[in-house]
């Protein structure tokens, strides 16, 4: 008998300086958490189930700090793992600009952003690996990563991921994995 697949929870980091300023951060702006973002991460910890045995984070400090706060708030004795594939969508030269509604095609053609298919492939590769673990855990990452996951769950193509809802900061959700 094989063990049931693990549950993977997802948490978008707490509010960052870039979020508060209403600008795109992407990969190019390692924007730290605000005081509000640290409070949000602490509060998010109490909306997660007991029994998490691993936490994997994006390398950007807003995610890593959120993951560390959650771990400490839950009293877990484990390192926060970092996986570079969970880094935010590379927004190219749109990094630092005021937030605005843009399609993935606009991001790529106007700002040299990351190819959505490659973005999707790297996210889904790490989630496929994490899904094979034998215990429940948490992924802490970014809005673009969450939007890609939600877009695919809604049947949208990778190129349509920016049409998916924007997840609020520090709002955990249980991934339904694998996504079709």
C-alpha cells in the first residue's frame, strides 16, 4: 500500500515595501516585508493546520522572512528550505513601475518579462517534487506563482495566468495537486 500524497499549503508572503507602494517588484526588487507584513505572517501561521513538517520558500527575502515567521510562530524546529524555482515571475523592465493591469503577452513584448510557459514549467516541476513527499508542508512564495497555479486550476493556459485572481498577502490556501 502506498502512502497518500502529502497536503501542500501555499502562502503568499506578507505585505512588502513594494506592495505598500503599489509597484511591481518581481524578481528584480528584493523588497522586504513591512511591519504590517510581519504581523500578517504571524497571523497566517494560526490559519494553517497542525502537523506541517516542512516549509519551502522562494529565495526572495519577503517570502523567506514570512516563512521564518510562520515557522517560529508555530514553534517548529526545522530549517526553512529555499528553492530558487519558487522565485517570483521575472517582470523584466516593468520591475519598479506602478502596478497596472497587463497581460502576460504585454509583459513579455513591452517589458522583456519571463516566458509564461517557462515560468509555469519551473513552478510545476517543484510542486510535482514536493507532492511526492510523505508529509504535509507549506510553500511560501509570491502572487505571480499563486496566480499561475490558480489559472491552471481554472483551465487557463500559462499565457493567461495574469487573468487569475490576485491572492491577498498572507492568505494560506490548500493546493489541489496535481493541477490538470
